[in-house]
C-alpha cells in the first residue's frame, strides 16, 4: 500500500498495519508522519519501543536477534529502523524482507529514510513493505499550495490569518516547512486573540528592530525621503531581510494606486492605520510614474533572488526615493521595458 502525508491520518483512524516505511526529504512532514504512527501504535498496545540506526557497517544480525527476542513480559513493541542512506545493502535488504514477511503480531516495524531514488524504490525490501504494510512517501509542498498549507497550519493552532499575513510567511520561509512551523508557533505565543494580520507577522520578524518594517511604507507614502532612507539603513543594519523591506514599499505603491483608481480595499487594510500618509501620497501622485515604481520593485525582487545583477538594497533605496517623488537616478531602459 502507498500513502502520502495527507492520507496517512485518515488511514490510521481505520487501520494499523504491521509495517510502515516513511521516506522523504521534508523533515517536518516526515517527523509528523512517524509521530502519527507511534501514537496510533501506542493506543493499540505497542508500549515498548526500540530504535536502530542502520548506517554503513551496521550489524543486521543484531537487528534480527533483537526484533525476534521477546521481552520478559511479552510487551508489544515498535521496532524503528532508521536508514540514513535509504539503501540497506544486500544483508540489510534480506533482513528487512525476513522481518516483514514474518508478520509478528506483537511487533510493528517503522522504517524511516530520505527520499528513495529509482533503484531503491524497486528494491525487494520496498516491495515487501508495500505487500505487508504501507509506504508513506513525503513530498515537498508545491509553491502553488503553500499558502493553503500555511493557512491550515495556522488554524490548527487557533490562528485565523489574513491573506497578507500568509503572503509574508510564504516569502520568509522559502519552502522550509520546519521554519514555517517555528514561525507559526512563535506567532501563537505573541498574538493576542485568534486574528493574525500582516502587522503581527512583521512585528514578529522585527520585534527587536529599532524600526518596524510596516512603518517604512507609511513614511514613503508621506514623502519623507530622509526618514525613509534612515529607516532602510537601520533595517539593513539590524539584519532584516530585504524581501520584507521590499514588500512594505511595494504594498505602499499598490495602496496608493488602488486609492487613486477606486479599487476596493486598496488602502483600507486593518494594519495600515495612518491614513494621513496616504493622503499626502495622493496629493503628489501626479509627480509619480507608477510604471517606473513597478519596474523598480520588480528589478529589486530579481536582485534578491539572484536573477539580476546589482545590489538589491540600492534598488530598494531608489524605489523609496521615487515613491517620495525625489528620484535620485532615472530607471535604466532595461527596467522600463
């Protein structure tokens, strides 16, 4: 039988098989899958647990004798086999097949490994797992599904995030689900109530910073070029990620554009309270080229991702100066294409 991390929970509610193989390179999901099997096994009376780390050179005879040896009180046991390479070798493969085919009702095998390559997937011991138990393949969360995954994780800890909060989280973790879990746990402790906003996430990121990232966009909207640049310099010195600084300025541009064009909800986000800054931005809007602002932001984003040459912080400073209607340099023609 083949399972995924999404289908494992429903399976365990109905079944507990003699063996489970959990393979994959996403540590958080692999750990949670193994924990789910352990919890279900303990509920079924498997109260003992022994763990074997089967790296190269490990003695599989010790595993055989230990797994087949009944304890003094004949307790049911979880026997965990951790395969750091995913390839147990000839002796290990034979030992695994023998253990799997024995189907001892007082023993549950839990095998964990990294992602298995094509050769390993066709090995006899893997086929024995599928025949006598379940193979749980752990896959990374696709980028298109990351926002939904984050929303589900937040709601699991009683947080109700808005869309912007999820966007910032997704940018910060860069596909590292373990980092996402840590951020969400941190927010759970910091947020009062169940509502999670962009302001909460930014405050959590910059809770030790002299300047808050979400105030940067307001300063740029107000047209205070000197203060805005001081804030950018301060945030950079304090180690704040350029992605978050760019997000704040880009959102200020979007809010100003939306307010001028009557787009719903553009300037009324709950976390942007200083409407006076937006009104100042509206008064000088005729001096701004929104096409150039968007081009600056896109160029800075490419620099951050290593897809374009240049210093992202310099481009962020130029974007802020443009938004303050005090441009320092004209955008290169390549930017405006």
